[in-house]
C-alpha cells in the first residue's frame, strides 16, 4: 500500500505546464491522461460483487482476503503503469522545454523536437504489462515479501478491466 500511495502522490505532482498553443502536443496529452487515470484509480470503489461471501463456511474469509489482494494488486499495477507513462511524458516535456528555451519552435530545433517525440514513443512502448509484472515480482522477491498469494498477471488484467472507466 505504501508504494501505491507513493505512486499516486508522485503522479499528482506532475502538472503539464505549457502554452495554449502546445495543449495538443502528444506528451502533454499523455500527462493529462495519466493524471485523469490516476484519479480514477483512487476514486474507484471496492466492487461490492467482490464482497459476496462464500457459501462454504470458513472459506468466506479466505475468499475475501484473496479478492482484496487481487484488487490491491490491480491498483498497484495500474498506478505503476500510469506512473511510468507520466515519467516518460515529463521527460519529454523537460527535453522540449530545454530545446525551446521558452520560445517558439524554430526550424533549427525541428530535429531535436522530433528526437524528443521519438524518445517519448519508445518509452511509452516499453511500458508493457509483462515488464511491470516482472519488475514487481523481482522487487518483491528481493524485499523478502511472500509471493505465493500474489495473483497472476491475467487475473490482475481482468480486475483492471472491471474498474469503471
């Protein structure tokens, strides 16, 4: 939960700072989308249907705990994915601001701006579900966390699809 809170806090700190002319630049759109997605993850309630008790006595608490673990894992996963995309957009914005030096784009800067755009595309493409899942498994294992109850990637992705848009 601490990592989830930290990711959410860092995403909230990223605010697009651009002129009205740059509103539709891809990196700023990505950053606005990340902020909206992060707010949606925070605002999504725990699904009532996941709270339904098991019909077998004694299993209800175990089932409820497994549902909570799946929900928490999905929120953590989704927040990390949003965070990595936001970091790429902030890096793009910083590069763009350095190239432009608070001025309008000039013809001489076109190549550098195209390189920044290409770098953004590369970074966004590298934010994959498998990469995030494997990173979590590795860091949790290195930290000595119990991994046997962690849901598989497919379960996390199914849970994420169930969040309201």
